[in-house]
């Protein structure tokens, strides 16, 4: 499975799990963070794999810059941000499912990335709230599972379980605590 965050420094797994859990459990409420995290991963991946930059520090700076652009877009251009997030997450999902190596993109892999991205972008715009919950749950689950070393079958099952948990938590599905009733005035 291709890594969404191919960083190698102390605490990188913890950082990946932290970002993943934030997206998985609260992506709908912290939409700006979703776009910032997706922008960071996309920028870092672009710098390290596609552009072939050797400097990890420069890759982190490019990722940080892309993340800040994602946050800016999320705050000021929400509809555009939803489409961009859908496109990037959909493209990454297709690339992950097809086990595409970003360093050796074939024409078919690029078409798959673009088609997956366009489909998810349209879905994200059409079903804004549901798409935000689904896309942030998928992205969060992918990040968490990236940090955990499991065999492929267990990783796939863990990914699906995390996506379902993320959707349930963000959509408010499940048992609800009862609030105490206010005492009626006499």
C-alpha cells in the first residue's frame, strides 16, 4: 500500500496516527484541518516522489506550504475546497487500490487517479455533508493504517472497520447519552 506520508523522522508514526485520528473522528467539524492535512500530504508527496527532491526538509516545507494553501481555501473558498479535497482523496484512494508507485506513473495510473479524483470531487460537491464525513473517514483510516504494520488482509479489514467507525462517530450514529431534563418551574 503506498504511503500517504512517507516521512522518516522520530515520531512520524505518532504524527501520522494523530492526523489520521483527527480526520477519522472529527473531519466534518474541522474541515479546514482536513484540507490542511490533505494539502500537506499532497505537497510532501509531490516534492519527494514526483519532483524527486532529496532534501526531506524542503519536502516538509513544500508540504507545509501546500497545507496552508489548503487551510486558506477551506476557510475562504469552501465549495472549491470541497471539490479539491474530493479530487485529491479520490485520486489517492484509486492510487492506493491500484497500488500505484508515484515515482513510476503510467498513463493508465494517471487516468485512474484523475477519474477517481473527478468522481469523488463531483460526489463531494453533490453530497457535501455526507461526502465530507466519508472522505475524511477514508483519509483518516488510511493514515492510521499506514502507521500500523499488518499483513494485507488484516490491514484491509482494519481499514474498513476504521472507516465505519469514523462515519458512525461523525454522523452521530450510535447510543446517545440522555441529558437530564430541566426542572419545571412551579
